[in-house]
């Protein structure tokens, strides 16, 4: 990494920390008359938060850029929190709904698998998350995850199937694997072998786009605009309990 790029990453981190120290970004509604844009929330863990890359290099920001290019007036909120499991994300649903999202991308499960947690419990959490989001009026794109083969064939099969089962139970769209085309490629992952590089994040955004596009409208209904455009939803510090 060049010194200038390393310095940019450090500066970005310091700006985030400074914002947190000042009480976080304001996500209350703008004054009456402010231009309104519907919101897409990406609910996930550090793979969504963009661990190790700049905020604009994470797939939620890349999706927002593509939406703009293709004439869709949506704003994407990055609600990724490092270390999140499906159970932890379920507890954050009300927080996510503060954004009044039109669409929510639910990309969870990596930490459930890493900790070898119950597949049945994970599936139940995913179903509960999706149902609460839909009850609030949001469309949902559920994104699948997989575990390495060394977790055992029985657990691996059940884990992978849990996402399609949750999507079928709730009637929502499914993107089968968040890391499709990225997982296992050392050129697309950081030295930890887990978190995608900026190029890996770009591939994630490209792979998600065909699943997201059918949920979009060129002239979607108006939503209350929230501040903090194009950045993370809140200043929740990454946990150290899990690499995801």
C-alpha cells in the first residue's frame, strides 16, 4: 500500500471516530421541503460494513453509485456492524427501521457459521428479521452465506439451505451467496483471507445488482430524507469477538 493511500485510510478512520465522539451523525428528518429520497439499508456484519476498505469502497456505497448512474433516486445506508450475528441483527431491526427503508438487503450469517451456532436458530432469526421488515413496508433482498467445508458436510449443507428456506418461508428474493466470485481468491481478499479487498467489494456489488434491480422503481414513492448520505448508519464501534 502506498504511503498516500495508507494516510487516506488513517484519515478516514479518524474522521469516523471524531464523528462518534461528537455524538454520531444526525439521522433525524430534514426540515420540511428538503428533497426526499427513498432509502435502501444494507443490514449485515463487517463484510457489509467494509472492514479494511474505505467507506466508498464498500459494496453499499458502490450500489448507491450504480443506482445514480442508472437513474434510480435511492440512497443506500450502510448498517453493517462488525461481529453481528443473526440474533444481534434481530435486536437492531427497530434501529434500522428508523431510516424508513423502502428496501433492506439482509446479509447475515457469517458469524453464526464461524461460531458454529445452531442453523435452526439462525434460520428462525432470519425469518423474524424479514417478517418485521416486511411488516414495516420494506421489500427485502435476503443474501446467503456459506461456511468452509471443514465445518463438516452435514452442517455446511444445512447452513447453506437455511437461507433459501428462509426466503421461501417469507416470500422474498434471494441472492444465494454474498461472496460469490470472491471467497477463496487471495487476490480479492485481504491478508486475513476473510474480508474482501476493494476489488472484492466491487464484485460483490456487481453480483448483487441483478437481484436488487427487480425491487427498484425509477420513480419510487417519497420517503423522509435522513442525513449522513452515503455513509454508515451509526457510529457503532466494531467488536473484536469475530473477524466478520
